[in-house]
């Protein structure tokens, strides 16, 4: 099967942090968006279903992109805030901060 350069994962947000998490993403820091672009991440979307969020983006070299994000001061400040809101880890300095979903279908 041919695959795409899309990556996706899900997280659940703590109920008590749900409103703040959504608000942060409705008004993201300009510098965080710029860093993601510099990292090579594009067409990034986040979808919400209650307290479950689905994240999807395109990237030619995800390992390089995640390393760039892990070294970014502004992204680390953002992640310090949002990591308190998620159920699980949001630390890009961990071996596997995100468990990507397996792509099982791709239509070009």
C-alpha cells in the first residue's frame, strides 16, 4: 500500500482543562505556528469530539520536525502549559511523546 506524508494521533484532554485547551488553540501563539512551519509541518488540523482530540498534519521528515520542536524554546513553553491539560505525555524530549496512528488507507 502506498502511504502519505500525513501523521495523526489522538489525545484526551482532562475535563477540567477542556475549555482552556480549546481557547489556547483557537488563539495560538504566532511564534508557535511559525516554529511548526520552520520544522516542516504543514496542513495541521485538530478536531474535537468531546474531550478527545484528533491531530493530523503533513510532514516530509517527522523525526526531524519533532527534534526541531523539542529544541524550540517557545514550543517548550507552550507544551509546558498544554502538557498539564492532556491525559498522557506531551514531552517532545521523551522517546515517544506521541504514538502516531497507523495509516491503513490512503487515496491520492
